[in-house]
């Protein structure tokens, strides 16, 4: 008879290796084995993981059917004093897996309810590690269900409840930063337009650097070549930097700006995955890409959870690149080599905010912008190449595979900048 724990361990390894359908088969067998061993609670949790693995493997209809069956079974399980903790744990696993599937299905309100239920259960069970990861899921679902501004209180509360400096708290703070920033997540709105400041730089290194920050400028409807954001006052800049970036003085501003210029604010795992693929000239199939990631991480004894996250990022990158090609963000045979553009573009915005807040003078702000432009020119081969890297970096952090407002807003900015005859991307040569 199959040992259910061996099957569960095998399923997790298969997920980590990016083989979701094989993992799904292992989870299905584990669920059956747990039921035979008299553990209906473990069987229910494994059933939830089975549904999620099926969904990740592209078998959407089957995954939703398995999830619906698990939801019908869950209320029938006994909850005696001896089994109540096991029942809560099983339901927490099922709710968490369901929330992820529902979020991908764009059933965001249902996803938010299930994510909150999972979070409450993990907290009751004092499973702090699981609760932290689930808090991030709640944040994503809140953004999808409520929109950036309405989700702000929930994001702030979730972040405050987590240990300072923890990865989950940092991720929630990043979500909060986007929620508080003007035109935070690329929503399509009336300000999506190209504006130039009369008398602002139109040529040279400063103009080139400012053009590297044009995604945010278009999204906010502010002049792409204006270093001073005239639509916001110093109080707003101080609040934005404090709440969104933890910046309260000039030293904090310099530290955050340097991280952006070093491209160290984006997901290092994503950049690793892209660099390993780029070594092969971008022409590598899914299995070979996963194997390269696993081998690189194994040589350095990277933690299994981190390896799994990097492998998962390869699947998400492929999914977004396929959509990029369909929408004209990438040519038919194109691929993204780096997401550093997302940090460089935000470094330009950081220069603007720092100048407005009084954390730097104009000369320093211009130096940051010029450096961001120079780094961008070294890392990319064209405006389109840069833009694809910028958009991928942004949507991987905030869109979570939904192709929602964050994606459509970024696509709108790209199209304006790539095609408007007055765009700096049309008037300034790359580099």
C-alpha cells in the first residue's frame, strides 16, 4: 500500500521541479491513501492541492470540478475535540488552494473570502509560517476584489501584523506602495496620456533618463520630461515616500535610490531565471529551463521553497511573454532578458519624489536620472526591449497572472510611448 507521506513528499518535489500534472497525480494518490489510512482531514487537504496542481497544469475544468467536490465533502467531516485541530488545518489548506484558483479565475470576491478563512485558521493553529504566506495571498485578493485605494486599509493592517523585515511583510509593503502611489497599478484612466513640459529637456542624457521613467509619467498624465512633479506638493511627496518606501529622511532616500539603481528592489529569483535562460540565447524549452534552475540552485544548496519559487517564476514568465507577443509588447520570437528596467524606471520617479520632498537637490536628482538612463542603455537594446522588461517586472509583482488593470494599464503606456509620434521613444535614439 502506498505511504501517503511519501506520496505527499513526491508531489511537492514534482511541483518544485515545475511538473504540475505529475504532482497532481501524486496528490490524488496521496488523498486516496490518506482516506484508506483513516485520515479524512489529510485527504481533504491533499484534494485541495490536487485541484491547484491540475489548474497550474492547464486542466482548468477538471481542477474546478475537483475543488467543488472537496467543498461538498468538507462540511461533512466530524469535528470532535480530538480532531478539531486536524479539521481546521485541512480546511485551511483547502481554503488557501481554493483562493489561489479563484483568484486566477478572476472570482476575486470569493477568493478574498477563502483567503481570509485560511488566514484565520492558520492563526488559530499558531502556524505562523503558513499564516505569513497566506497574509500575502489575502493582500493580492484584496487588491483584485477592491481595487488599489479601497484595499489600502487591509494591506496596511496585514503588514502591521507581521514581523518587521519578514519576506511576507516586505511583499505586502510593496503592494501598499503601489496602492498609495499615484495611478498606482497602471489603471486605465483619463490621465493615460503623453504630456511634455514646455522648455523641459528634449535631447541629451537627461532627457534619455527621463524617458526611461516615462511609463509612470504616462500613467499619471504628468510631463515625461519634467523633473519636478507639479501635480503634487511636498506634503504628498513626504507621505508617499514614508508610507510606500519607508523613507523618512535624506539618508533613507539615498539608500532606496541606490537599491533601485543596483536593480536590487525586484525579485532576484526572476532575474536569476531570466539570466539562466539568456545564457542559452533565450532558446530553451520549459524542461531544460527548469533543469537549469534546479541544477544552479542545487550547487549552491538553495532552500527548497526558494527553488520552487524560482521554478514557478519560469512558468509565469512564459505565460506573460506569450501574451506580450499577442499584444505587441514583444516580437513574435522575442523574450525578456531582464526585469532591471522596472527598478531603473522607478529610480527616475524616486529622483522626482526626492527633489519634491527636499531629500536631494536638483543636481543630485539629475545625476540619478542620467545614471538610470545609462544603466538602462547598457542592459537593453531598444526602447521596446526596455519596455518589455519594465512591464514584466511590474506585472510579476502585482498582477499575479490575472491580466487585470495592472497589465492593461502598462500595455496602454507602452503603446502610447511606442507609437505616438511625439513620444521620446520615437524622437530619441536608444542609448
